[in-house]
């Protein structure tokens, strides 16, 4: 970290204390932001922390749907997001009006909604899930009950295979995780015989079938911390490598290759997550903007399935 970055971090720390603020950061954030955070976690953990915090201000270093979830759970608190453009392809590909029409075709089904969704889609749902708790929640639903799963079809397909439950899937996917290539993964495995693959369930099935460990970012990190593997191949956003290196700095970490238009690229790096910077966090603390604001009725409707998730988790 440069001297100027160190000074910036110190100023952010002073602002955090003076405003009784908490900094929450997802595992996919930049290393220097993870170092600043009061809590680091996946979507489930950060939602749980947000629901219980006594801070007056929540600085959410993640993407917009995460900050919106924190606001829905803390309607009387100030929730700041360093960059409002930190979005999500899954949110973009599941507009609420189109999903409402889709839902209307299955009136007897309940809606399980992945947390990577807009408040409007959450408000149309029955239970919110994350990749960390989705399988557990699916297993609580009576077998005769029809299920719609939205918006990530790859996570939905993974849950169908794991639980044996049929579900109607909305057709969207994560632009980062679908960039991992089965052909290139097999090449890397051949070059590194015996090395295990860790993969997020947002990846396509062709990639997941070659992974020894499939799970949420927290599950992959837990495996990394507890295992004695000399090397690991990682098929998720590379921001998680920073925390893996902290617990096992001598291990070799190999990023699964990502392919776009037939060419290897850096498209396994989430462009939205990396929009947040120390400079933007500092500016947000100084100005109180960008602040997450939502209509009270929308927050009330969206809170219901989120709280149901927290109860079941």
C-alpha cells in the first residue's frame, strides 16, 4: 500500500469512528478494502451482520443489491455505497415487470429468489436465498409444493441436481462465472495433476462437474483454510484469493481460465465489485453520498422474504 493510500485509510478510519459507522465488505472487494472492513463475508453473512449492527451508518463495500438488502433490514439507518454503478448482471437480466408476468404463469408455485436481485423482484418473492443457504432452504419446502427459482439458472440447476427437486427456472446468469471454460479448466487440470478444483455454483454444469468442492464463497474459503492441499485451482472471482492467501500463504493458487469470444481474458474479475475504491469510500463518508434510498412500501414488501431467509438460516 502506498503512503497516500495509508493516509487515506487512516482518514477513513477516523471518519468511521466519528460517525459510528461499520464497513462491510464482500470477499470480491479489492485487497485494501478488505483490510479496512469491520466484517468481511459472503452475501449471507453480510446480511446477517447488517441485520444486527448497532452502527448508525453502514458503508457497504459490495454491489448495489447487497447495499439495498442492508437498507431494507435497517430502514432507520444510513446505508452508503461507494459507487452506485456497482451493479450485477443477474439484477439487470431479471426486470421486475417481466418477472411478475413470468410468475403469473405459475400461480401455485412459491418463489425462491437468489439475493442477487432487485428490491422489486425480492418483493415478488416468498423466500430469499444465497448460495450458502439455498440447498438447506430448498429442503425445507414440502415436496408437493411447486417452486420458481430466480434469477440464476446455473445455481438453480445445481440445486435441482443436489436436492432432486424440480423447479421452474428464470433464465439469467452471472457474467463472471459463466466465463469459466470447461476446455480450459481441463487443460489446467492436466497441467496440474491431482490439484483440486474449487468452484462457485453460479458456474455452468460443464465446469462444476470437474470440481471437487462446489459452494459459496464462504464454503470455498472454509475448505481452503482447513485443507492441507499444496495447490488449489479456483473457479470464482479472484478477490477471494486474498483471504485464502492469508490463511495459507505458502500454497499455490491457480485461477481457472476465463474465456470471452474464444479468447482468454480477465473477465473472471467482477467489473462491478472493483468499482469501489478507497477514494470513493472516503468521499462517501465525507459527503454522505451515494446513499441508498428506497420507497418505504417497497422496503416493507422486500423485507418479508429476506427475514424469512434469516429465520431459516
